[in-house]
C-alpha cells in the first residue's frame, strides 16, 4: 500500500494460521454383548447375545443369526453352560423342565 509520502508499509496477518488434524472422528458403538442373563425367562425370538464371531456358542433351543447373534427358539429359562475347558454355550430350557429339576434337587 502506498501513501503520498512515498513509504512502503507491510501489513501482517492478524490471526495465526492453524494446521489441520487427522484426529477428531470415531465410529458409533455397536451395542454388542450379553442381553439376557442366566436364569432369566425369555420368549421365543428374544436376542440372548450380540457378538462378532462365535465367542459364545448356541446350545439347546438357541438359534444363530447370520451376524452370529444368538436368539431363543422357544419360551423358557436361559442357562449359560461350559463347553469343554474354555468354551461357553447358551441354552434355553422350558420352564417346566427347570422347575421339575429344582423340585427334584430339593427332595
């Protein structure tokens, strides 16, 4: 910018330039995990476990979806059982069978 006096003035930036960052984003949570606990009553079709891969395997009266979701095939009581040394299996037993088993152990 030139003035009448023949001086050449330089104007500097009033704001400091800021670099960009490569952070600042995240994926949404997938809400995985166990949805019904051991001993809980479930209806047919209820989701028992949401998982990636078969960390927990389907047992009696439990189906497996294409994304490895485990769901109840009948109305009944949920049971988590050991399968071998380091595996877990989830089964659903009819309520009558569970109550008969409890009555037998009491006597």
